[in-house]
C-alpha cells in the first residue's frame, strides 16, 4: 500500500493484548486474522467429511441390499 490513498487502520489487537499498535484487518492483527480464516476452512472441510461418511453408509446399505437380494434369489 505504498502509493495508495487508502489508509490502513492501526490499533491494538484484542487477542494479542500486548498493547502494541499494529496494522489491523477486520479488527485483528494479521496473525490472528489469518488464523481465523484458516480455522473456518478447517471447520468447513471437517463438516464435508462428516457428510461424506453419512453418504458412504447409505451407499453401503444399498450395495449390501442388492447383493443380499441376489443371494436370496439364488
């Protein structure tokens, strides 16, 4: 932001609590801001994995039902 007319906000990060004036992004220092972004991503991936496990069980049930039906007919 060297030649930009946009002014960056400075202040204390509420999570650091060290009293230093640092550049803020959405009210947090860059370290805590990006940590929050990463944690949101991790939670999103974890929720997708949970949904994938449920789908896998349903798929297995369908497959086993098909196999058992064929075995029973024979």
